[in-house]
C-alpha cells in the first residue's frame, strides 16, 4: 500500500549530493480540517508544510524551524508553518477575509518576504529572510539557501487536491557542505541529478512509493535511500501552557471576564483547540498551584 506522511533521505555519495523526498496526506488534511481556508491558502499551506518538513530534516540538532510568508501590504498577512526535528508540523494563516484572494505568490504578498527561523532547543535562534520575488515558493527557498548557506539547492514542491483528498509533497537536493569547495566535480554531479529530478511529476510523487519515484528518476545512478521518517500534524499547545500564559494577566481582569462571559477562553491559533478556565482555575493559576491534570470535579 502506498504510504504518505513519510520523509526519506537519500544520498548520491559519488556526487557529494544529498536528497530528501516527502509526501503528506493525513497531516496536511488535519491542518486543513482545523479551519476553513480559501483554496489559495490551502495550496500555500501544503507547499509550506512540505518545504518545512524538508528543511527540518536538515537540522542537526533538536529544535524547530518556522517558515513564514508575510507582507505588510497584501491581502494575506502571513502563512506560517512550524516543524520540529521529529517531523511534527503545524500551520497558521491570517488574511483579509473580506476580499477575494489572488492566486499568485507575488500578488498575495506584494513586497513580501519569506522568513526562515531556526530555533534550537539549546542555543541561539537564527533567522534568514529572503524576498518573495520569484514566481514560486520553491524558487524563493532555493534563493534562501544560496544566500544563507551558499549551498546549491534544488527544491521541488507539489500539491494536489482531488475528490476531497489533499496531498502535498516535494523533493530537495543539496550539495553536501564538505564537498562544496570541490566545485568542478560537485557542480556537474549536482547539475546532472537536478536535471533528472526536475522531470518529477505531481502524478508520480502522489501515486508511487518514494523508492519507486527515486528509481524512476535515478535508475542509472548509485543512490542510497535511508529508512522513512514519519511526519505528523502535532500542535504543541496544551491547557497547562495556556494557564501559564494567564499567570501574567491580573487576577481581577480574568475574574471580570469570567463574570461577563462565563469563562476565560483561549483559542490555539494553530489547531483551533479551545481551552476554558473558570474562577477556581484562575485562583489556582495565581497561587501557582494550577495543574491541568488535576481538574476540579465539574
Ligand atoms: Zn494547538
């Protein structure tokens, strides 16, 4: 059976080029089910999720990567996808719901940027920003790698929505850092495999197992394929985290909200889960003894 929500890494050791291929179905569908997104935003979320998975797989430490498309001027304020080194993805978007959205990246984000933020669990946060001045997201990400890491990189992204089934996926090929000095041999090897990879079609990506896709593209090459990593939709929100956030708001203010609305409600912007807190919760939060595990009986 064809398996989705998997990422495979692969390696052309003779060319000093590494690769990754990912396809998403359930994880992407779960994100789309959490909120009613217009078609163009759905497509962007799919491409960003695939791209984030590909980029997160390049992390050599525990942490996460956020890919954020943003513009101060356009109808879409931002689309963000977070991914962790364990391939947990989540997404969020904000746009002007009163107008029809264009269907190109540059019209949706005039003078927009792609910000890639890498946050290690231990260590300094790093952010790289590139202009959204290319027709496709894949090209903007290639530009990012060219600027930030000077590593020749090819990114291919596809999405497919048919009969209520949502698929997103992509491939990344990148010159290995250690061999990037060795320009002559590396460049020709990279050029060779990226020319082959560029023939990848959406149909192949979403209808064949990753190993077969790689075989079709690279059957003349020696390519080592590593075991699959599962990719899942997972939000990092929790009732406890929401409670921790409430601790910094004055108790009187929270009690006033409960008086007026019955409860303090916190909506997670990523998964649209709602957490509710009553007056007892607020009391415990401000005593510093609140624990979401020990809910008072209703
Ligand atoms: Zn959440």
